[in-house]
C-alpha cells in the first residue's frame, strides 16, 4: 500500500480533506469532478480498491477522460506488484503523464478551497451595471465562474468549471507567445459547432483581445476564444492552449445554449494569487465608495443623460491603479469604454475613451 505514496506525492501532502460542494445544482461536469476528488481522497486514505472503483467508473463513463484512464492504469499496475513497469512507462511518457499529473494536482488543490468563494469577484467588481451575467476566469485556480443576476438584483454564482489556459500561462504580451491575456473583455461573437473546426469542440465565444488598454501597452495578437475541446479529449491539461480559455465540451455547450451570454457580458480574466498586493485596498469599502463617487461625479458632468444604474466599474487586473468603466451610450446599440488611472496626487483621471457597437467588434 505504501507504494501509492511514491507515485502521487503531491496529492498526499495535504493534511486535511474537504469535500467539493456546489452553489448550484450539480451538473454532469461537476459530478464527474466530485467523483475524481473522491478517488483522490481514497488514495490519501490508502484505500486503493475504493479509489480504483471511482476511477474505473469515470473511465467507463468518459472513455476520453485521459486522467481517469491514467489513474486507473497506475493503480492496477501497483496492485499487480509491477512497480518497475509503472516506473518505466512513466519515464518513457514523462511529458504526457506529467501534464495529466499537473491536472490532478490543480483539481485537488481547488477541492481544498471553500466554495463558493466570492472574494475574487468582490476584489475586482466595484459596481455592476445592468448586465444580466458576469464571467470570471481565475487562471491561478484554472477556473471559470459564471454569475447571474437574481430576483433581488444581486449577482449570484451559478456555475464553475475547470479550464485550461495558454501554454505560457497568464499574461499575453505579443502574437504567438501562447499566453492568456489578463484584463476585462467582452464577448464579440457566438460561434456554434457548425462554424468551428474540431479543435474547438462544440463551439466558441471569441473576446475582444486586444482591447484599448492592450493596444496602449503595445500588446499584440488575436483570436483569443473561450471554446471547447476536440471530441476525442474529455478535457485538456492546465496549460495546453495557444492562449485561449478551454472548457470541457459539456460545460461549453451550457454556456452557448443554457446561459446564452449576451455580447455585453463582462469577461474578467485574472491571476488572483499574483494580484493580492496590487489590490490590497480593494476590500476597503470606504476607498471603493470614494472611487465610485469620483467616477459618478465626472460622468454626471460630461454625460448628461447617463444612468448610473447602468454603469459598471471594475479594477483592472495586473494594474495597481487602473479602472475599467463601461456603460450604454446615447446612441442605440453603442457602448462607451473608459480606462481611468490614479495620478500621483491620488485623484482618478479618465485616460482612454472609445465607443463600440453592442457586439464589440474586435480590433484584431
């Protein structure tokens, strides 16, 4: 039994185990993840047979789930006493197996967090306008969260899914660097299965990278999408795309058909672990209130007909003193996009302003 520890050390270093819980009714994707975590718990408790049953059920239900297949094969090999064979197989396929093990670690680490966790949402969202939905991608968690406005006009988390990001990780700078951008974006198009190649699975939601701030910073590239996976793959490893955000096909289909996210849906991509110091004052309510008061005062003096209820204000990821402000323009089907910076004297100033159609046609 002790041999299990040798091959899964990263899963067994955690002292405590907490179960996955879900804010909304669990769907098929979340149930599969819950079963995966249950198998990991069995490994931690050295209950190899129980873990093997969990992974066997997963691999039978999802034949293209490579991580479940690997875990099942490894445990069967260990049970048969062929440790040297397992070592040789891992050594010969170190790159592929390493990626799958990375996924296992990411999944397990997320299961240790308290769910739902709205701290990241509250850190970046100072004020939501009247958009019915909000999408948050936290690259430090490999996670996508969907929020929806409830009957009390509050934003509630209704779904969360594991995602894969660009091979170079967080922070796209130039075309071809395979990084996933950090910023506030919007959906610009809805591409169904029939309009995309097999690489993108059941469909895609392109976003408007590069936005105005990206252009100002000299960032290049295009074609950043939220999309599914090829049908011979259940899900991809944590860093597998060319910069896109990739979901399991079932999860992607829900975004395309069940939630029907409108084009004005804010799409916030963050790396929350590296942002803690930059946004240290974001939980200070008095500071937030002052920021909002300053923005509201400026808008009232420059846009006579602006409705404050429809204005959204976000702290911009990876920038200590930058805000993104957006609201509908006077012209039908037009939206205003503003970027505000705080000067040395502490005052906020609008530094970039543009307008776009409601479908947010990308500049790329």
